[in-house]
C-alpha cells in the first residue's frame, strides 16, 4: 500500500529491510532497538495508552490541517 501511494516500484527485498540495518548508521541506540525485527502490527494503536488526553488534544490540534490535507478523517 505504501508503494501504491508513493509510486516506487515494489521490490520483495523491501520487506527484508532488517538484513541491512547496519548500513543506516547509529542503529545501536536504544530507540532503534526494533529496527532488526520484521514488520509487525503489535504497536498499532499504542499511542492510545502512551499519551495523556492533553497530549492527544495538542497533537490533534497541531496536525489537523495536515491530516485533512492527506485524507485522514475522524
């Protein structure tokens, strides 16, 4: 779906990105710990529990124009 949206030619090796993670640079940092893992869906929606109500409201306010422009709706 990403390739359909961005229009690059899809290549199967795109799904095996974790094999070349070291080429990216500072991948040993803690916030990059998941880079060597295959794509998964386990963190989808985790923002619901990780952000306060105030943080969610601020993000929604700050990003609302951009989100509308790219087709997101509530």
